[in-house]
C-alpha cells in the first residue's frame, strides 16, 4: 500500500506540476493575448485614421472633378473653335497667296504682251513735233479769232 500511496503521491505531484505549468502557460498565453489585443487595437486605430484620410482625399478629388470638368469642357470647346477658325484663316491665306501669285503672273504676261506696243507708243510720243503743233494751234487761233469776234457781235 505504501507503494500505491507513493505512486499516487508522485502522480499527484506530477499532476500538480502539470497544472502549475498549465497555469503558467495560460498566464503567458493570456499575456500574449492581451498584447495581441492591444496591438490589434492600435492597428485598428491607425487603419481608421488611414481610412478617414483616404475618404477625405476621395471627397476632395470628387469636388475637384465636379468643379473642373465643366471648365475643362468649356476650355476644350474654345480650343476647338479657335482651331477651326485658324484652319479657315490658313485656307484663306493660301487662297490669297495663290491669287497674288496669279495676279503677278498675269501682270508679267500683260507687260510681256504689251511691251512692244508700249515701246512703240513711247517712241511715237517722243517724236511729236511740239513746236510745229504749237505753231499750228496759233495759226488756227489767228484764223478763227476774227470770225469768233464777228459772231460775238450778234449775240
């Protein structure tokens, strides 16, 4: 019986040690769990802050988009209308340049065609006898003058 008692005693001691180890392990586990809970609470706090920051950024971006999209649309419309007007102006400039080129070519052609006639005309004008013409006009005045005086008397 003593053997039973001592083996029971040893079993009780072992169970007691196991319980103590379990209690120590449970205490360590409880401490670790408390640390994990604290860590999780900190992470939750910072995640909430991050979430609110992202929500704020999203609101700011949404407001900016709501304000800027109409302005950007209006600006793009103005740019398109200016581009169309610029294209029309360039087309008009091209047409005008072509017309000026044609006019210059026509003027050159006119000069080339009429240069001979112009030269002959200038030559003939330079050959006019102005002294003879002046003498003929004076002779005409001398001949018509007495007749004009005679006609003025009948008035």
